[in-house]
């Protein structure tokens, strides 16, 4: 069986995701689709609006055949680490292609840009280092470096978020010489950061904004999400009383920073260049999460970078832990969150070719990466009523979700 991989967050699952699945199947001529999905916390440093299992159900009910979890150590990272963890895990499960959405929509532009990048990589790194030394943020320093080697053009604008991620996916495939065909489709009707719903295909950013403003699923929101996703969003809210956002974590995060020593903060992944002093100083003034980020933010420390840093403080994730899995990259297992009958058939056909363990729930003899995953999951559920928290955490110990759709 031929599988196409999709790298996703589904925060929440919406009509644009349905379009992506349909187009990916068509473009890849695939027998099944495998989504690798971030779990409790996401690439831009945010808690997922609903838990991984409700998002898995929405995906399986909307055309995905297997949902595997992108480990936390790769999920809350810059585009290169996020991409490497995603692509290398999909390689382990045997996908023959990966299809991603992009503002460009032409895979030849990505490949051509990678070839240009490899030819001029030393120049890129020198300009990048110079920009960082001047106090620029990584995205801004990287943009300038790309422009200087002729990469950010009308053909492939590397200031746009999906083009950036797509370039990292292609870079991972080509640098590791993986037998995976990269494919891309154009994003349609909206931009990644759009904050207003203007069409039935809307950005996840605009849908979340509307959900938090209205605190309910209005008719405008219903028009942007499939019925199955609407059900999962409603079910989670009914069960927990909330959709997750950063403000719910403010008090716990504030307590962590106020009670940690500077040395303890320095050991946390993402805390560099003395930012721990600024964290301590601003913590004495901040009364909300939003206010705290605004107090910390500088030209170098973007909103996204601060959010990622806060997640690693919340989960007590240390630099040494991340380094052990990213230098070099290590994929110790494949964790399956859910699958359909077609997904089961695919796994049975590939069983002999998959060289690393397939795991489902947490267990006593956990791999160190799974131990970090469990810690992140506990942090994610920490804002819930203890009885609900216990009930939801039990999902982590069970066999995966199975849907009868073939």
C-alpha cells in the first residue's frame, strides 16, 4: 500500500484541512493518508485548543487513516527541528510522499531554492550569524540571509509561514536522502495569520480567535469546520468547561518563574543570552499572560519564541534533554494515537519494514522521550478539575482510537 504523509496540528480541524486531505490523496495517488500531529503543545508555542485525542477523532472521521503523535521534543521548536522530527518519523512508518500546503504551491520552486541554499550555505550562515549578533530575531536574521543568497523571491517567498515550513520539509528530505517524494498544494482562500473569518475556508488563527471571543460555536464558526470537528470541540468544552489558551496557565507559569533560581532557569531549553534576568524582573509586574509577553518582548525575542520558552519552563524541559534527541536526530518509536481499518491494513502490510517500536500508551518502561511526553501531557491537563484531569489522562494509557471507516 502507498501512503502519503501530512504534517499537521488540527488546532482545530477545519474545512481547509479537509481540502488538504482530498488534494493530497489525489496528488499523491495514495492508498492511505498518515498524519503526524503535534500533541498537547504546538509549534508556535501554544497549548492545543482541545486535547490530542479529540483532534485525532476529528481527523479519523474526516479522511485520515492513521494519526501518529509528533513527540513533544520536536513539536515545540523552530521550523528546522519541527520539520526534521516530523519527516524522519514519517520516513520510519514508510510513507512514499509528503504533501504540505504552501503559499507557493509549486514544488519545483522549493527544490530549486534548496539547491541554491546548499551552494551558498556558508554565506547564508555568515550573514545569519551577523544578524543575530546585531540583536535581530532568528526569523528576521534568516530572512535577510535568504535574501542575500537570492532565495526569498516571488517564486518562493521565505517570509511566509507555510513556505518556511515547506522549505524545511524539503531540506530534511534532501539532506537525509530519504526515498520520499515532496509534494505541495496551494493554500486557498486565507492567509495563515488572518484574524477575521471571511470565507468557509478560514485560518485556524481566525477560528480560534472567534471561539475565544464568543466562548461558543457560532453560526460563522460552524460554516468553517466539518460537523465531526464541531462535535469534538463541543464535546471537549462540555466535558472540561474550557478551550485551552495561555491565560489559564498564567498562575502556574508565574509561580514556576518566581520560585526557580536563575541557574535553574538557565538550564531550561530556549533560555539563552541572559533572558532569565528579564523573566524574573518582568514577573514582578505582570498580571496576565498577554501583559507578561509584552513586557519581555524585544527585537530579538519574538512573541513565538517567548511562548516556546514558557512551554519549556512549564514542562521543566532542559537543554540537555532536547540535545540528546536532536544532535543527532533520534526517532526511538512511533506512537499511534488512532487509525481506521485502512490504517490497520497499511500497518499489517508494512510490519516487517518498520524497524523501530510502535507504541500506543504510556507504560512503566518508558523511553526517555516518552517520559518527557508524559510530563508535557500532565502540564497540559493541569488547568482542569482533578477528576476530569484524571479521566482524560487515562486516554494516554489505553490502546489507540479505532474507527470503522475503511
